[in-house]
C-alpha cells in the first residue's frame, strides 16, 4: 500500500544511508591508497557493495523480523 507521506521520508532515509555508505567507502579507499590500481579499487568497491547488501538484507532481517516478512522470506 502506497502512502504519500511515507514516500518522501523513505527517500530521504535512503539517500542519507547511501551518503553514509559512500563516505565509509571513501575512507576505506583513502586508507588503503587504491589510487595506483584501478583493478584493486574496483575489487574493493565490489566487496564493499556485497558486504552492504548482505548486512542490509540478511543482517537486518535478524534484527527486524518484520523485514523478512516484507521481503517474502517468512
């Protein structure tokens, strides 16, 4: 069910989370100095993306049981 008031709040939360994730990735790249190797930086970004996916969809389902129901994993 779509609720018009919820959509802007959800979008703001979504964008704020991805800004935070981008900042975390920027710190990781800066700490490990991936500037010299595009392949290694791409691999680091891929691993980070997979980690974020697993944490968001699998980890959050453990903390919030209703989230698994919303995903159809009940």
